[in-house]
């Protein structure tokens, strides 16, 4: 378990001057914009404006501080006023942001399509968090990990045989690697639990039966019965 303190994270100003971003964690470590599989950051947003398009990237945004904002994604408007509730949208969509009542802080998860998947869950009280286990035959550089971020209030972490760790607001803990063990999370506010994994492989197509020879030359003129379809999620 790696502890990632909020203090000392460098602030990267946006080119349009609308805010700054502080990177919490990225995979592979040290990856840039063109090479990351997943990236988690906190952004201080100080004014309205468009989002930079990120084709091929899936975004999950969670308002961590402030009154909220209004996102317009490809012409559809969504008001994000419920703090700590995640909202997912495609990074390549045309997206604009309007602050509802002053600056906000957003927790951002970015996922390279085909290389990473994620869920973001808000936790209150106590929860035992299990590490993500690599599937048998998974890629050697797979991004399986759990990132715990203290969003509101203080958060405490405990693992068997280890001393308790305290996380101040916006501190994070990363559980990754084959030896990662479960962590008990206790918070007097809200913690975000982000599970990051390689996407599941697409299921193999169902076998197609070879057509059977007709038993006679007569044509069946009865109405066909209902057909069933397989749907992928």
C-alpha cells in the first residue's frame, strides 16, 4: 500500500486559465497524456469553459468540493449538484462546464478505452476494501489496482499486522501488486474507492450450426416462431 499525500502535489495550470490539475496517480507510473492506461487527478476549477477533447478516453467526474457544476455533453445538459456522486461520459464528446455557485474541486478518473476500466464508489462509515486480483492469463502490464481517496473529513486505513494510517482530506492510498491485502476503511466523512482493472475480454462468438439438408421439397408456409437474441452489456 502506497500513501500518496496531497501536500506537495504539483499544480499544472490549464492552457485556458480556467483552473489547475494535481495528479494523484497514473499507470504506467510516469506516463504522459499519450501513454497512460488510467489517470486519477484533482482539478481546481475557477471559471466556466469548454473541456479539452480526449478521443479514446472515458472520463468519470466526481464533484469533491463546492456547490456543483453544469456539464453539457454533446448537447445534453446535466447538473452535478450531489457532491461525491460520480458521472461518466466520453472524453471525445464536445463538453462545456458552467459553475453553479463559485469554484469547485473535481476528482477525475481517465481511462484509455481498451486498456482500462474502473468503478468509483463513495464510502461512508466503515468498509473492508479488497484489492483487485489479476485474472489468470492477464497482461503483464495490467493496471489492476484500488485507489482510496479521502474526499471529505478524515479517513483511517488498517491492514492486518500493520499500524493504522490516517489520511487527511485529498490524501490517497494505492493498493496494487500481487501481494496487496485487504484494507479496512473508516471515515467520518466520505472516501472514494476507485477500482481500476483491465477490461474483460469480449466473449467468443457463439458457434453457428451448419444448415441441415431439407427432408422434402415442400416449403413450410407457417409463420415463424419468436426469435431470441443475445445482447452484450
